[in-house]
C-alpha cells in the first residue's frame, strides 16, 4: 500500500537547514553561564545566551564559522567550527575565570602622549581594560535586546560661606536607553548645550562625567591614556582601579578620572571624574567640577548609573553647588531580561 505525504519545499529546506546549538559553562564548577555574549562569524551579530547558558543559530548554509563567546569576569574564547549541511551541530563552550596579577597601588602623574587601547605588552592592564570594555558591550547589547527607560531624580544644593547647604531644588528627568547614542563623546563636546530631557539648549549646559557609554566609545579611547593603578578603596570596597586621562593634544575641556571594577566579577562599580581645562569651554566662571558615580546591575552583569554626586566650585566668590542624581526607576519596554 502506498501513502502520499505532502511536504512543501519550505518544510524540506528547513529540515535540511544547518544549525548550531550550544551551552556556555564555567570550567571551575560546570555551572551554566547565563547572559553570556555569543557572536557567530560571519553573518551574525551579538546576542545573549538565555538564563541556562544556551544559544542557537539557524544557518543559511554549511561551512566554516568562528564562534566568539564573552562573559564578564572570564577569559574570552574563539572557536573555529565547520558546520555540515543537513544536521544540527552541538557545542559545549567552557570558559575560565580570569586571574589577573595586579600591581601594588600606583597613582603617578604622567603626560598622555600615546593615547588609545593599551598594548599587549602590559598583560594586566590589557586584561582589566578589556573587562572595562566588556562592561560597555554588555550595556550596549542590553539596550538593543531589551530597550528600557529610566528616571533620574536630581537635587541641587548651594553651599553657604559657613558650609551649610540651602534648601534643595529637586526635579525628575526621564531617559531612554538609546538617547546617549545620539550624543556620544567627542573631543570638544564634554561641555555642550543641553539636549532632550536636560532642558533648553539656550539656557542649560551639560557637563559630561565618565559614563559607561563613554568608556566604551572608540573616540574616547583614541583620545585617552589608561593606567592600571591596582587595588584601591572607594565606598568602603576594595576594587580594581584603572585611571584615564586625555591626550596632551586635546586642547578643549575634557575628562580625567578612574573606573573601579569588582575584583572577582570585574563589573563596573564606581567612576570618579574631574573636568580638565574648564576655562576652555563655555564655563568661564567655573574653577573645577568633580563627579563620583556609583553603578548597580540592572540585569545579570550589566551596570547602570545608580547615583552620582557632582561638586562645582566657581571663581569670583560664587558659592559651590552640589548636585546629586539618583536612579529611581528602570522600566523595560518589552519583556525583561532573564533573572
């Protein structure tokens, strides 16, 4: 007896379409590493693994590929694969936790004559710098994969001659996760006219502090030098400190400071920033501006500003100003990321 089964060409192609399935785990424990970043070259952009550390790619054709896997706090891994034409390929990617030999605390003033990413000769600096970039990549991918909005509560206080602060002025500003991309760091634009929620460009100036978007910005990296200061204490925590300063060729107002990473996970926890050459901007009456920013994770291994304190001192007897910013709300537009 003969039986006829109707199979469309689309179904047949899907059955024969090659695919790649995988799991990312830690070598020390074998535990799955959820929310790792995986990229398949060529042709596929970055994506997160799910909460169980698994991922999947449906491939347009068989052939050679390179699978890149990144997880904060772990050494990255690139794997060459040859995918066959009519079956699913399954891989198990094992990542090793980073063990970086940190130097003693060294904070030395120097002139930045050779800006850009650290070279490979200083292995500790390069490893910590790469983890700082991994923080930035994770935030950028989160904004693409799970867009969100967040609200700042801003409070301004003026310090009197006796050291007292006047009554606070408080307001709330709402931002979307893609707004910073429209106003990236650029030389000469650390002090700029306000945009979006910050206020009117005719009456308000915005002074940048070192945010995660800046620390991962290629133009920022190309215009700054980086130095590994070792372990340092801030906010009652002992963290890994990496300093940055603008190149001497940068003639306009710019940023110098430090980023502080967790010594185990290498997640960003704090930045400190001070404004360099404020007189070479519209801030003709400003003597100095210093920032201290604390970060917290809004998804697994993805930090966002939690709070910021900015202190502005002036010339010609004007009293100092203290502004605090607090993130009071984060809302994902669609489904939230895995817990």
